[in-house]
C-alpha cells in the first residue's frame, strides 16, 4: 500500500460525527437554562414552491452572523434583525457570539457563511436573476416565541421590501 493510500485511510479513520444536538444541550445547561433546548418542529411548514423559474428569481441572503460592532443590539443587549449592503460586500461579520465546532472550522472566510461573491457568480451564469440589494441578519435565539413572533416576520418584510422572490439561509 502506498504512503498516500495509508494517509487517506488514516484521515478517514479520524472522521467522526459531531454530536451537535448533545453539545447544544450541554451548552444551554452550562448557561443555566433549566430545560433542554427544544428544536422547532413544524408539521405545516410555510414553504411554497417558486412562482417562477429559478432563472427569473431574485434571491435574498440571510445570515445568522451579527454586524461588526454588534449594532443589532438594543439598550438591553437584545439582538434584532439587521440588514447590510451586498455591494460592497462586508469584509467580515461578528461571529464570536455564536456556537459552532471551533476545533474543526473557523469564520475567517466570510464567504463560507455569507456567500455574496459565489451567489453573484451563479447569477452571472444565469442560475438565478440576481441578488437583492441587501442581505439580512437574523439573531439565533433560545426563544422560539421571539423567533416566530418578531424576527421571522421582520426578516420576511425586509426580504419582500427588497423584491426577493426566495431566500437562502446561510446559517453559521
């Protein structure tokens, strides 16, 4: 067996599934929440088929990252929906307040969680009509009530105001 084959075999043996749900439970317990996080479940999901061909769709991008400087927080520190310009794309966004597998990845490449340039290239190829002029940030919250009653309607209103036909959630 060649050394390259052995290296590939060794690399494959090191790949393990990340126990994301259990890590999330432990994270919220460490924060002091008495109840485990309950993942949202919707038996009647409010998704709809596209009303026009994908090539005619204007796409809105939605991220879970925060703006640099955390300008989406109110006086109490509560995070709210925020918007940013597609052009010029932001160099970076704030991600330190979010949980992800920091041993396996990083957020130094903004394009990996807000792919403005990649989406723009696909639009130029005719895959879809183009991007909305703004992208939108949604806070990640422990509160499903806040997400459903405040954040989701706000981001939907902003997407509609921008003329987006569909949205792509680029969650971190």
